[in-house]
C-alpha cells in the first residue's frame, strides 16, 4: 500500500491536494443569489459553492473559513460579500493570498449591484480556471492522506459489516502512516474505559476522559439519546448497541491525540475530534446533522470522508469526496447509484471483514488518484457550517 503513488496538487505550505477546486464563498443569505449565479454556469468544471449563511460570525467562523479556504483540495477562492456583513472578508482575502492561492473579493455594493457583481465574478472564475488547470503536481502516497470517518442512517447491519470493515481499513491506513480522524463522541457513551485505554500517553488519556464526560453531560442536559427514529426502524435497538457499532469503525490503533474542528493533526495516527463547545445544549443538537460533522473534519484537512450507512444516506460534500460504504445488502440493491462499496456482502458470506477492509483501502486510493465517488458523480456538494 505504501508503494502506491499518484499525482497530487502541491500547496505553498507543503500539503498536497487530491482535488483542485475553485470555491465561491458567501456568508449571508442576501449574497446567496449572486454567489450561486456565479458558480452555476461552471457546474461541469471544478467550481463549488460554499457558505457561512446562518453561522455565528465569531472567532470560530474566522478559524473555520480560514481552514476551509486553505484546504489542500482548494486551488482558488472567490469571496462574495454584500458590503454590510460583520465578517472580515478583507482579513480572509489576505490570508488566502499569503497561502499562494489566487483569490478575489467581490463586494456587491461596490460592484454596482447584482448583475455587475455576477458579471465580475463570472469573468474572474473563467480566468481562474486556466490558472488552476496548470497547477504544479507532485507524487503523493498514502502517508500524505488525512481521512475522516462518519456514520449516518445506521441500522442493525452497520455494526457487523461496514463499521468493522472500515475499522480494518483504518488500522491498515494508520500502519502505513496515514492520518485518520473520527468524532461522534456522544454516540460512544458507555465505552469510555476502552477508549481511554487506547490513549497513546497519560495526557491524551486525561483529555479523552474530559471529552467523553462532556459529551455525556451534553446529552443529559437536553435529555437526548443516541438512537433516532431512523436507527430504530432499522432494528438498531439500544444506545449501547449503537455505541459499539460506532466504536468498531476506527479499528484498534492507539489514539494519538484530540483536536478541535479546524485544527490539523500534528503527525500521522488516529485522532478524536473533540466537538464539545461552551454552549453545550446547542452544539449537542447541531451535532446530529452529519453535514456539520463532515465540514468540521474537512476544516481539519481531511482529503476525503468515509461514510458508513445502513438505511442509505445520500449526503455528499463540497471540497472533499465522500465514499459511501453500505452495510445493508438490501439498501445497496435499492440505491446502487449512491453507494460506492457494498459491505453487505459480508452478511451473505461472500467476503470476510478483513478482505472488505482491503477493498475499502483500494477504494480510498482510487478516489485519491482521481476516480470520482458516486456522490461526486451526481454533483452532491452539501456544505453546512455552524
């Protein structure tokens, strides 16, 4: 695995991307129309629309948008502002410029209104396509990769097929010096002892303990449970069953550290994303949306997201490809167009968990080398930042 090479996009900070997108960024609903009108004509080109609409304009917004606009899969940035928002687009423009990426800011009020802003944006993106098309490319290997893992629409099959197979893949990736990030701490309540036992050192053990305690406190604060109606209809019966399913998704490697959304792992290994904020009740509710979790991991540099599902979530993402691993063979048959890998074959005895883990690794390398995922092929570009 560590001998496999492909070509990636070299960035000024030394990181390498597996995609090379121009992102059109807006941050308020009143700029949505202009930003969408700029991005839409380029749907057959590497141009994507992302937004901060509805997010709190605070220090976290600054950290997250900075990280996202300078993600290794991003090659250029167009910022669309109204001229009246509180977010500091000038600061973000300067930071992106220092990263070596082409960047431009269009202020609708200064441009002369809707149509003039759209025309200016179309001209810039058209020009920029020629620039990103000649980006400098260098060899990449698995040790350059940062992989995020998440689940959605789990059912009774997820914990016996897709998640343990992904766990095998994560162990293999980490043994080859890749980096893997997982979160969903609130959905691993009850497994605190086994998670803490996997900490690489006592400091990480203590950090893990605090994070898991905070997650449990958040859930108690809003009287919340991990099981949602979609899980129950798929015969996933208890919080404990779901916790064990989520736990086995990341294999058995040591936990190398904890990071916050937007922070980059300091070295290869397995990292838990600590998503416990100050406003616990709000964040615990928001964390139920998998698109938020995906964007948080993208902000920490994930080149792609591995998404296990039983009932068949169709969520994709802007910036980082999403590989869907379907745990349920019946769901896979119904939704082949949305699913990249059928881990349900394990239930039929057609393949072992170990072999499926190897297949997942092969799929990750193929996507890293440029093969589109199902969600990419259908144009999914979900993006939700809070």
